[in-house]
C-alpha cells in the first residue's frame, strides 16, 4: 500500500507548490506590466491640449537566486512628460490613470458649518439653502476641512459639475482617480494662483497651501473684468471670514504678457517681487490624499464595471471549482483503480490459502461429531439428567441433528419448567449453544409440557 501512495502524495505536493507560486507570479507580472504604469492626464494651456505624465518607478535590483521585488512608486522622483500636444486615444486602458478634471467642470465652495452633527448632512443642507445643490452632486461630493473656530468649521467642498464640457467628457468617464487639475499645480507659499487652462484663465484663492475657492473665469486674457472679478470674490470671502486680507502673493502660470502682469500688480496692489511667473505648466504634484471626483458618467461606468467584474469573478470561480472537482475526481478514481488492482493481486495471491482453510474447515465440520465430546449425545443426556432432582421434571425426548439439539419434557408446573430450562443453559457443555424456547403448555391434569431448542454457530451457517 505504501508503494502506491508515495507517487500520489508527491504529485499533490508539487501541485500545492505551484498553487502557492501563482499569486506571487501574478503580482510580479502586474507590477512589471506596461499597462500598470501610473499615468497622469491633465488639461494643457491651449484648447484641446492634454498632457500625459508618467510617474516614475524604482525597480530594486534582484539579489542572486532571488525574485525581482515588486515595483514601488518613488515619492521624490519627478514625473516624466510623455506627450503635451495631442490627447490620447480613448481606447487606451485607464485602469491606473489619474485624470485632472478641468476647473470649468468643478464646483468649489468654502462653507462654514456647525461643528456638531454629521458633516456631510450639514454641508448638503447648506448647499441646498443656497440653491447650489445640483442633480447627482451629493454622490460625487468631497470635502476638505481647513479649520475649526469656536462652534463652527470651515469646509471646502469639491463636486463635479452635473454636465461636463463636451470636449472634456470623453476623458471624464474612465480612470482610477479623478483629481482637480488645479490641485496638481504647485500652490505653496502663495495666496492667489492664476493659470491658463484649455485657453481659459482660471483662478484659485489659497490659504495654508489649500484651495479656498477656484473657478474658471471665461476670459482668455487679464483685463479689467477679470481683475474686478478677483476683487469681488476676495471681498466676498473676507465678508464670510474665509479670508483675512487681500491676496499679497500671486503665481501666474502660462503665457502672460508684460502688460497683463503690470495691470494685475497695479490693480491688486501687489509688489513685483511677490508676483511669480511660470511660462509653462510645471510637473504635476500629487496631492495627498487624492479626492477622486468622478462625474456622473464615470460613476455609472464604475457601477457597470463592478457588475462585469463580479460576473467575471463568479464565472472564474465556477470554472475553477469545476476544474478542481474534475481534477479531484480523476485523482480519486485513479487512486481507487490502483488500490483495486493492488487488492485484486493480494486476493489472488491469498486464494490458495483460502481454499486450504476452507477444506480444513469442511473436514472439521464433518469429523466434529466423532471427536468433539460436547456433541456426543449420551454425554449431553448425562449432563441434562444431572439437573433433574425429584419428581417435578421428566424428559420425554432428546434429538441431536447436525448441531441442533431439541429437548422435550414435562414438569409439574410452569415455574419448575422455567427453572429447569435455566439450569440447562448454565451447563458448561452448552455454553456455545444459542437457545430458543416456547411457552410451556398443559399436558395433563397436573403437568405441563415444555420444549427447548439449542443450536451451535456452525449449525446456523450450514442451515443457510
């Protein structure tokens, strides 16, 4: 038996090792796959321009006799610009992409809400009271808590627009994360950021390196209307105690003429040294944590994708279970076939011994009555007669037929008959017998007739 099971167990061990290596192999393939390269897609300076940036990765060198370690994102390395002129085709998989949502397709508002209670419900109530709550806005709404003052909290609300721009909509449907494009810009140590985005000037008020408010202006150059809009918004934020003073440090990103910069500095009373200018969009900065602002189309696409993934998982599990069931069944049938062949060989080898034992048993059954003293009728009669005392018991017949012993007699009453039957069962010569008795019957005026039958095991076998 041991010779047969060893190969089977070795196959099981090999299969177990392979199953253990499959998850690590899949992780290694996923980490080294080109489709898994984290990519940022954000709007450029001009209309129809989208920039693709790749987040670099660090591959640790493999030691001798060891597997390649999993690729990890580098926090210090600069992103690499892949393309800055043409938008990518929609057929590219965006599983690990971060798409910068254009400012024109976002709603960003600072709100003061009560410190006590559910923050989400309080924000929704405040937006509803100001008639700013749009369809589908609550599902995609995100919040950043800036500060708590006495019994109220300042919260900046980010939400995708209900109807994104048609030119941007194809890129706002499928991605891993949707982040505000403005949050991908460097906003450290400034109070106001003005940048070009898809041929439109966008504005963002900043405090403690966090946006208080941002929006598109609809203008393509710095003019008196834009400057008046900045002043009105600044006064409004001061009136709501969101800003303490007018912005003093400004960062311009994009192509702005000298006249535009001088007009800005003059109207906002900003020193020339406090006005920083970048001609091109800098490398994106990854905010932590990402807000993820999917549009309504993106949320619907995610729901459909989740359903498809569940169906695929269920189908994969069903196929895997069916395959495992077939494998286990085939292995079980193979093992049983091998064991059956082994037992058949052993049974065939033992057939000679079995036939010899059968012949000896038959001979013993044939000669037992001649050599076994316990089956000699006169000895059995003597043993039975030794139990008769007095005149209450009288034997009428004794029959011994091939291991079957029948005793018939008469007793003075029923109790004497039962007592005599119990004495017979206790005789040492009858220990191997199995007894059966019938109810004593009246045989005359002062006597009852009883019958008892005993059988040896070989007699029962022979009778079958």
